[in-house]
């Protein structure tokens, strides 16, 4: 029986320093919970001489991964380097050497999760990745354990803290996109390359992880429809509010008899829906199960200590397994083939903002475009805003397929009365 657990920490950035802080400040509680102390023995960094505000002794910092992997006293590797190739190699090498891994790496888990989980099983090691999705919200464990007996048919919500922070600051504090992004970066919410956040890639990776786990299948990045927040046009946030909606960067994964659809895009959420009130870097995820019904999980989706809380939660789980000698005994193989729906099988309501010529008969002409494609309109309003010498028309459809929406967009762009299709959004959070 081990009398202590020793950790090799790979990376000492926003998350790594948070992990060290929690392990240090909560050491007595953790030791009580596990029955043995948990210690960081070595830390992999790029520059050992960099000044760091930490209680860890300077001599445990190293630039040599081999030194950590070969160290027989190290029981568990915690990977918080981020990025892809270096981190993936480090995880693979750790698992092959028989050391369990805790990672916060959504890039690697979205791209190679199944392969790595299999490698972990082959080597009788644990591979935990709670912090890869939802910052401090225990979502992975909820899907793997709490909701394990249910059939999940949908997961929707906000899974990127940075974009939610930016949208909140733009809406409520009238900050510019650039100011809000800079603030999110300074607070440690944004990725090293924040285009992953604002272009929806980070959220797409998280939806790949969640959908694969929830639907017991193998969703790939190329299966996800992604639209970034740069598609949000000037005036859209205010316009949404006037119609009783809030724009949120949302992820959604839905499964029915026709197949699976996974998307990340800016959507219109009714102001009365709880997602509309999820602000700043907070995330909120709805999970719908056949038996449980609707559940909602809310919490900080980014930041040092919230993310580190998920990492240390995994450390505790891995330590328990190490102490019991039962690590690497989990079934991860997907049960189902991933069948992605075509655009004509994905249904939603759509909001269209169209700049049109201010002429007699335009409304009739545009309404005809919608009816030509079998789309019924819920709302048609000529808005006071004027763009490019025209007026803005707002059309909100009843439920139509994505294919109908695309066909309508295409025809509108070729309609002489239309100056420009300014923006469009799927409406999320309303029942059929
Ligand atoms: N950049 C990520 C976000 C960090 O803003 O959600 C947490 O995964």
C-alpha cells in the first residue's frame, strides 16, 4: 500500500499553477479524503529560471519530460500544457510507461480521445479529462456516472467562457469586441490563440467530447457545423433584445431516429430562457435524457481555479484507483456508429435580417421567396434601421429545415429587391 501519491505536473500556466495552489492549500483535506498525502514531485516547464509565484521548491522544475516519465516515484501525470502534438505525445508516453494521466486538454481529447482511452486501457492506466469541458462544472463525470443508466438525446448550452464573456460585456457594458476579448485574455479565460474561442473551434472540440460520450459514438470535428462569433453584425445584439432574445454562442448535440446533429454557432435564445441569463465566463449545459428529462449544469467555464478544481477532482479519482489497485478498468468503446444528419433533417426556427429596397411590393416579393420553399413565417417586421440606402426587414420563420433556410438565403441573395442579407441566426431554446 502506497503511503503517498507523487505527481508529475506537465505545464505551469493558468491551469497548472491553479492545480499546484489547490493541492497545496487543500493538502490536509485531500490527505484526509485519500488517507495519504498527494505531492507534486516534478514540474515540466519551458524555462526553469522564470520567476514564479508558488510554494513549490525551485528544484522540482525541469525542462526534461524523460526525467519525469522515467522517475519511478511518480505515480500520476497531470498534463496541462495545452496544444496538440507535444501534449499528445506526453500523454501517450506516460500511458505506455504505465502512469495514469489527468488532462485538461480538449484539443487532444476531441481529436484522439478514443485512441488514448484505448491506450490507457491497454496499459491498465486511468485517463481522466473532466477539465476539458465546462471548466469547473463536473460534466464528464455526470455523463459517465450520474446519468450512466439513461439514454441521452440532447445536450445544449454555453461551453465557451471567453465568447460568453465577450458577448456579456458587449451587451451589458457596451464594450467593443476588441476591448472585451482583451479583458478575457488578461483574465486567463481565452486560449493561447483566442481565434479558437471566437471562431467556435474550442466549443466544437468540447461538443465533440460531450456528444461522443453522451451518445456512445465517435463524433469527429468535421461532423460539427461551426460558425464563429465574427458573424454577428453590428446592431444584431440590440436587435435581438428588441425582439425578446439574447445572442449566445451555443453548442448543441441532438440525436433522434434520423441521426445526430452537432453545431456551434451564435444563436437567438429567448430572454425568458435561463441560458439568456448566463453571463461572463460562466457556462451552462442542458442534458436531456429519456428517463431523467431535463437537467441543467451551471458554473464557471474558464479560469485558473475553476478549471484546476476539475483537474484536482480527477487527481483524487485517479489516486483512489491507484490506492485500490483498480485503475484502467473502464469501458470506453463506442456502442453506435456515428450517423450525421443531412441539412434536410435538421429543424429549427430562423431569424433573418435582410436589407431591402424601400419600394412598393417588396414585402410581397420576399414573402413569396419563403412560401416558394415551403417555409411559414411567424413574424415579419419592417425595422426602422436603414443600411445601404435600404430598410431592414426582419423575418422569423416557424420551424424549417436547415436546407430550406439555405435555399431561402440563396434565393434572397439573387432577388433584385434585396440589397444584402445582413445576418441570420438559428433560434435555440424554444419548444416545437
Ligand atoms: N478558452 C476556454 C474558454 C477555456 O473560454 O471556455 C476553458 O476551456
